[in-house]
């Protein structure tokens, strides 16, 4: 099944069921795309995945999650974007740009006062992230148009589609959450209001792109937070977005406060396929193309998940940073299960505090190697990565985690 093609209703076809999920590459220079990104996607496209999703590309200057994010607000980098799109769509690959705004999950060196639906501070981020201020309604309208502008530039550059990032605690996910969104106007309160920001972004994008341009979504199954966005809310968002005609929905979970998407718990890791139960429920309510991401490592788990009929694509992130040609390897039967190591310094206090941050920085370092035309390095020292991150962020004043 993994190598069966998948026809989207808008006419585009994925050649197989491997969906390389978004991983923030941190390979921009002055927030513009670089040749390292071109090289990285050239390698991935040659590696055989049906769909490649880029790391999050930010739609506004005040929406950065990290220092070296790509920010796409105008066409100044069109030639590099076109090279990026050409590299990532070779070999019949669909290349999707993930578009995002970090909202309050923006470190304080980048956003001294980050924006959010409401003035609710993140827990446990003191020193890294400042409390946010609430967006005005005029600013909300501007942001919706900024998502559409970025999508239009992606289309013009030759990308196959965009994925709206509504997961992992970023701005759209903040709007969806009753914990983070305490607004009393039409953007807060009942789910219909909390969803309005996402729905309006979707309509604004559709209004400016061609019908065969894919528009997908990444959504949390839940935030795993008391009083937050839960599974009941999430399934209703799936249903609504499916009714509106979204081309695909990728399911993940968690945010900076609860990084479930990386599943730091060993028990969850062992089970593979973190969000399979949710997919079964989503499939029961609507036929939208579904992807679940998180934990897939063995070929048998990927096959079993597809055979369950609850999903259409296998979302995979970290293994692609270690084995960029994972689909080709499975095809020619040379794949050994990709064991993604727990990244630890060995200093308990540091590992507890940095957890997901260190893990992500280590995988970013692997992508940087591929972007230089080198092989990933499983022996790469977490300490080396940590020092590099601290050095680079130190110039700007801090280090932070993101996903
Ligand atoms: C280095 C790194 C960067 C990530 N950046 C993003 C991102 O930009 N957008 C996103 O939706 N998820 C991001 N994620 C989360 C992954 O897409 C995925 O949900 C998560 O890693 C679980 O999948 P896996 O077990 O296959 O790695 C990132 C993960 C890692 C390790």
C-alpha cells in the first residue's frame, strides 16, 4: 500500500503514501531562502517521498518562532524560491509549503511583546518568551491577508500547495484553544468563533490561488492542556474544514507547554503512530484525506496503519533527517527500522530543562549537513549542537524550542 498513488480531488496525484512532515530547517539567511534549502529538498525529492512539506514559513515579520525562519511577505527571493520549488518537485514529488505565524510562541529577542488572541502568558517559558498582548480586530484582518499573500507567492514560485499550520500552539492553534483564547468578540468564545480565524484564512487563500493548488491543514488532535483545545473540538474542526473543501488534514498534538508531537515519553514512543486512535474517529465522521504524524519508524507499523483504512498517508519527520531516502530504501528492501535516538547531554538537570529543544536542534543540525551535500551523522554530539545553538542565539540573546 505504501507505494500506491493517491489522487487528490483537485487533480493532483501523490505518487505514494510517504508524507515527509514539516521540520523547521533553520537554514534561512536574513529570513530568506538559501541554496542549502535547495540542496536539502533536492536530496529529499530524489529520496522518493510522494509529498514533502517544508518547515514552517512565516507569513509576517512579527510571527517568527526562531531566528533563522524563512519569512515570506514579498517576492524579493522569487529566483531562490523557484529553485527550491524546482528541486522539491522533481521526481514527481508534491512540494507543500507550510505557512505559519508563531503568535505568542515567539522568543523575546525576536518579539519583545508577542501577539496572541488574548493576554495569556505561556507557562514555564520565563526568560525565553515574554507575555503576549492581544491582537486588535484590524490586526487580525491583516494577518488573514498575510497568510493569503504567502500562499500566492508559494504558488507563483512553483510549489504544489500550502499547509496551514494550526497545530503545536502557534497563533491559529492559540485562537482554537479556549485556554489561550479568552476573547469576547466574534473571534472568541464558542468553537465557531474560535475557529473563525482558521476558516477566514482558508477562504482568503482559496480566493487567490488556482483550484489545482493544494490547500491542507495541520491540526492538533488535542493540546493536552487542562481547559484547552480537546478532541471533541478537534473533530468538529476536521468536519468543518472537510465541508469547506480542504485538500488534506495532518494530525499531530501538543504545544511548547506539552510537546506531545515529539512524544518525549518512552512508553508512547514504543507504540509508534502516536495519533492512530484519533484518525479512526476522524475517518468515521468525514472522508477528507488524512495523515497522522508522530512515531512511525518501522515499515510494518506504516503498513498496518494504512491497512487499517483510517488514514491515507504516513507522516514522518525525524527519520527523514537521518535517512533522507527512506522511501527508496523501503522500495528496494534495504531499509532497517530508523531508530531515532533520544538526544541527551547526560546532565539530568539540563536534559529535563532542554528536553525537546535539544532534540530539535540535533535534528536541525542533521538537516544542515544534508543542506551542505553531506551525509547525516548519527554520532553528532548533543553538546556540540547545544554550544552551537547557544552561540548563535546568544548573539541575539537567547535559545528557545519550537516545533
Ligand atoms: C527539528 C524539528 C523541527 C520541526 N518543525 C516543525 C515545523 O516547522 N512545523 C510542524 O508542523 N512540525 C514541526 N516539527 C514536528 C514534526 O512535523 C512532527 O510532527 C514530529 O517530529 C513527530 O513526528 P516524527 O516522530 O516522525 O518525528 C518539527 C520536528 C522536529 C524534530
